[in-house]
């Protein structure tokens, strides 16, 4: 492309100035760049995001707007149909080019294809880039030319390729027009809930590119070398907590990968988690129906139960199993949950309660600040046993032994379930086994202060295995 006067850059889930390939190309090849963010109810747009993600987006857009002002620019906010809004901006500003970074959910891909062709047909040039992944989903194939369904060979293939592309240089100056188009305010987008339950999220996080960078540096300077040994212990600050920053594109996976790699030889366990995210997007691109359908069709015949009462108890952290309830309360309060605990609560829903994994995925989508469709889908189908590289259905997490193994001192449970705080370690993960005098001393009355277990885990496990046996030989 030759250099022209004015172009539009469309921010989506790439809310950053550093390592933003499409924005870099727009600035390098045009005299003036108008950055825009569009709120549209179609596809995977924020109107379809969960409530917690909308809270994050509100604050992330505020941060991005400030960063752009520092760079001599502005963030133009509009609401409405993406195509109509972009066409209107093109006409208002005299822009002849539009740039964006690609997204990979099937609905978004189809929408973007139609939008791109419509813009081209109206005489506008369109340029798109990869700003979300280490590799495009279609670039990684097995020896048969097919997509991977198992993580380990996928990791080995990326390991064989060596270092992914380096991040592109960041931007300190974005030249704007003499006259800016009109813009909504961030508050006009009405992303925050009317009921102020989101204060815990705002206290726990710093959305935006600056917060992402600080989170990465804190992790790399602190616990990355111990990540492989300590990541499963939810009371310890051993994980990076970068997942929401990556989901909203406040930091790129290339930046995380290369900065982590520079820290030495003990970082492979964390690099594998970055590649696990890549694997999730690889799967969703090649198997788009798995957001709602089982990858393993055998599970279409699984006899799932439906109980709104039990689902609600799980959502509220009132199952009677402390490690499960602690996780669900952490999620509600902060918009996040430790990954080990995510597996435990998911297993409890789909195996102890035998409620469909889609119900869990929908709740996570609404309450997680890192509610990434690819990761959410892979995680729930992995636990259910119905997805790629899945945990065997007969692997049923025991919430008591998991709690005792990974929260032996009960610090995690005591933080999120203060009504059990005075129980001794011996009973913190199974209060129903505590003698009456121990419960009384701790100020706990089961069924009043804290619920009794809603199911007997041993019996629930047998029921789940029996249900699995009923479908495993079907073709």
C-alpha cells in the first residue's frame, strides 16, 4: 500500500499500543490514524460478553483512552452495527483504509468476511493482521495435514518450530486529524451493572495495558521459576493471573512468551500454559461447534440431570464441600478462580451433580473476567471427558482429598468461607465429620451457618461411572 492521508484503526480484543501489528501498520503507512472502538451486539462483541467481562472492558477502555491521549490521539467510541458504523466513520473522516487484528471465533470470522467485502466493494482498502496468537490456527497441522486434538504433540510441534515471531515495536505517537469525529463517552456504553456487585472485581484488578505489564513483571521477578511446583496451590500467589489481560489483548502472547523465555531454563511449565491457550484457539477454530456441542459425540447420549436448585447451590458456593464453595465464592467476588479449583468445581458439577457442562460454561462466561470462549470451551469439555485431549470421564475429582492435598492448611478455604475459619485443619475440608464439641467451639452449626453436603461424593461417583458405562460402548 502507498501512503495516504487518513485511515481508521478498529480496536477489538487488542486494547494495547505495544505489539499491535495492525495498529503499527496503520501508523506506518498513513499520515493520520483514527482509533475507534465499536460496541455491537452481533457475534462475539461485548454486548454478548458476560457481566464480569463488561466490567473489565469498561476499565480497560478507560485505560486505553488515556494511553492514546498520551500518544497525542483519542479513542472514538460508537455503538451500533459494525458495518454501518464503520461506513459512517469512513464517510465522516474521508478515510480510505481500515485496519484491524483478526479474531477466530466462527461467528466473528463470518461477520468480518462480510464486513471486509462490503468495505472493499465501497472502495475502502482493508488490512488485517494476527495480533492475538503466536501462530494462525491454520498454520499448525499434524503430519497428515489435519488439526491436532491432543495437546502434547501440539506442544512438541511448536517447540520444534523454535521461537515465535518477535513482538513488533510499540507506539509512542499516533497522529490524529485536525478535526475529530464525535464520540460517545465510556459511561454512555453502560458496561457497568446497575447493581454494584462488581466492587470486588475493581479492587482485585488493574485492567489495561499498564496493569498487564506490571502483572507480567511481578510474576517474572517473583514466582515464575517456582510455577511448575506451586501453581496447584490456590492459597499461594504462584500463578501469573495474566489470563484476563490476554483475553482483552492488553498484552500479547508474543510479549509474554519472549519475556518469559528470557528468564532462563526453569520457565517451561509456564510457557506450556501459553501454548495451552494457543491449543484452545486452534481447537475452536477447527471445531467451532464445540462451544455448544460435544467434540466426542458419544456424550450426546449421556443422561445429564437438570436441577435448577442444585445448579443454583453450586453457583452460590453452597454445596457443603468447602473447596468447591471457596472457589465459587472467589469467582463471584473477584471474577476469577484459581485453575486447580476450576477443575475441582467443574468436576463436581458435571460428575457429582451430573449437570451438563454447558451450564457450567455459561456461568463461567458470565462471571469470569477472563471468559475466553476458546479456553472456556476446552476447559469444560476437558473436565467432562467429551472434548479434545480430555480427562477420562472416570477421573472424578474428590473434593475432600483435593482440598487436603492442595490446601492442606485450609488457608484458601478460610479466606473465602470465614464461617469455617475456626475449624481445625483436620476438619476444614470435611466439617460434617467434626465432633459436635469441635463444631460448637468453632461456632459452626451445619445446616445453618454452613450447609451439609448436598450429595454423598462416593455415591455420586458411582452414579457417574454407571452413567458413563451406559454410553461408552455406543457408536
